[in-house]
C-alpha cells in the first residue's frame, strides 16, 4: 500500500473512531423537543402568528432531517461497543426516560391538586435538566452535563427574573434555543469530522505535486 493510500485509510479510521454512534438520534430528539419548547413559548406570549410558528416548524424540521442523515451515517459505520454494552445503554436510557416522564406526570398532578399550575413549566424544565446528568455519564458525553446545567439554572432563575414570572414566555423560548443550539453544535462537529478524510486525502496529493 502506498503512503498516500495509508494516509487516507488512517484518516478514515480516525473519523470512524471519533464518530459517536447514536449522535444522530440525539440530534433528532433535540430538534423535536427544541421545536416543541419554542412553539410553547410563541403560544405563551399570545403570538399565534402562523408565519412565526411556521418558521419555528421549518427550523425544527431542518435540524431533525440533518440529524436523521447523521443517524444513517452512524448506522453505516456501526458501533465499536459490544452487544452487551449496547443493551446496557439502551436499558439505562429507557429507565432514565421512564423516571423523567413519571416525575413530570407526578409534578403536573400535584400542582393541579394544590392549585399552582403556573409552576408546571419551570418544574418540567427542571426535571428535563436533571435527566441529562445521568445521560452524560452513560454516554461519556460531558456536553449533556452542560445541557443539564443550563436547563436547571434556567428553570430556577427565569420565574424570579422574568416579568411574567413562572408563566413568562422567556422560559420556553430559552429552553428551545438551548436545545437547538446543542443540536447545531453537534451537527457542526460531525460535519467537520466528515470532512477530515477528504482533507487527509488532499495532503498526499499536494505533497506529490510539490515533489514533481
């Protein structure tokens, strides 16, 4: 094998090793729930403008489709994890999400009984933020911990800082933008990694041209 072929193969192997399986699915989740939060924020401020909601929907669909494309690429590459580890991660992921939704339903029920439904949104936001911390450990992904910290801090602060209190639209809007930003950041990282093999392939050719 020539030096140029070796360089290309090595670059591709590095790209495959750096690509986290399931990241595309994560982007799809972030796109869906980010769009949901943004739509809730638009409705909360009384803006039922179809063009605004259509813009939010179009942005969410675009990010979701990009995540789907990344998911297909992840599937083609395959996972370096053992079947047992993959099963364990799926099990823990399922349990974390079941606990999250159980906590959300309980929170909504309690607040309805107590007559303080205005705290439903920040409470759900806080629960969602907390659920990112075990996922950060599960997937060895510190970015999830950052996302969890951003969500929990938003839930704790905006009800007391925003003029509308816990019913302020700023909370859901910021939550949606946080999720979209995280999704776009991962897409940018993966796009840069996808270009790495092409950049690596160009280096040997440039070296050969200089020698000639």
